[in-house]
C-alpha cells in the first residue's frame, strides 16, 4: 500500500502541476485493480467554473503498465487506455473556460499584441462594471516570490505558475488539499512551501514518470529552489480591483478567462440573487471611490 500511495503522490500531483485548467478534489484506489497494479483514481473538474449551476465532476483513473512503465488514463472501471480529455469529459467537449485558461497559460511569455495589451484588457474589465465577476490569468512582468507579490498588497492569490509553458509543460500549484499531497494544509500563505513539500518527496528515479507529464525531476527541483512565480489566476474577482491591478508596473498583462454574473446562491444552491460590487473598495490599504466605470 505504501508503494501505491507514493505512486499517487507522484502522478496525481504531476497531473495537478501540468493542468491548471483542472482541479483535483479527491482520490482513491480504483475498485478495478489487479494485485500489485499501480493505479489511482482522481475526482477532477474545471478549475474555475463560471456557471455555478453546472455539476461537472468527473472521476478518472491513471494506471501504470507493469511491462513498459508507461502511465495512461482510463475510466475507473475499465483498463482501456483513453485520451486524457476523453477520460475526463467523455464525449462532451472541454468547457469553454477550461480551454481559455489552457490557451492563456500557453501564451505566457509571448510578446503582447492587440488582444493582450493592457489597453484592450482594461476595455474588457471596464465593460464588466459592478455586476460581473471576472476570472483572469495575471502575468507578472518578471518572476517574483510569493512574499514579494504579497508585499505589493494587491489581491490575495491561492495558486501560482512556478514555470511557464514554453516548449515544456507548465509547473503549477494551488492551495487545495488532496489526499495525494503530504504536507498540504490548504493554506494559501504556505503555497510555496507546500509545492516544495511535494517536490521533496520525489527522487531522480521518478524522472521517467514525470517526463510522461512533460515534467522533469531537475526542472522541478530548480522551480522549487527558486520559488519564483510567473503568474497566478484570479477567480471571479471584482473587475474594479483588477483594473487597478492592471495599472501596476509589476503586472505585464492579464488574460480574461471568463466573465459571469455576480450571484449569491440560496441555501438550495439553485437560486441566484444578483449583487453589485461595492462602489468603494480597498486595495493595498487605500480607498478607491468613484472609479470611472462606476
């Protein structure tokens, strides 16, 4: 069981690190598993679902072929290898915001163009006004530690891109607790330490498995040691605050992932009561009132 548990720590978090568009919410050992087979199942869903009325959790298995050492995705009750997206979504397409987030992550590090210029992003945020929540990927002008970002005082973040997706996979982490993370407490202020806690459980022997997810042991060690963050995701945030954040010199740009109505749900979780963002909001201890989009 210890070997199976460690397999989960490696592959589930390798999935987590390379797929910021998905969130791992739970996990277990698949019911269909032969003696000695390394296999886990994960409960996943799109990370930032802009439609609160859609329940799109999916359970997907990751299995290792004992002969080749290759890992593949499958349905928990079927060993047949499947494409990752098909295993998660079945025959349905990837949700729009998950696709938008994946595309935005891949654009990080690229030169700004018309659609990613600060002027264009500000226009989109201004149009959201006080009635919408905006989910956006914030790209920093240069990589910074979590402490340096927090010292800027602009909006608390609960996730981080520790390496961009250039010619390789991204290296991402969030503050969610999962059964596959030793040392994770779900504390956003311990984000870097929890990422390092996972990396510390790895060894050079895991390199071949990590490479199947687009990672490498050396690259993870480097990202862990430097602890530098290239960007993070703001989920369903106040566009007034995002506009102020966009003006700051340490922010290169933002990529808008989704815009949704502000909703306060009834206890039944079905009825949406619209609400407005306040006219006066605090940012870095300073009061911003009567902004031009109010």
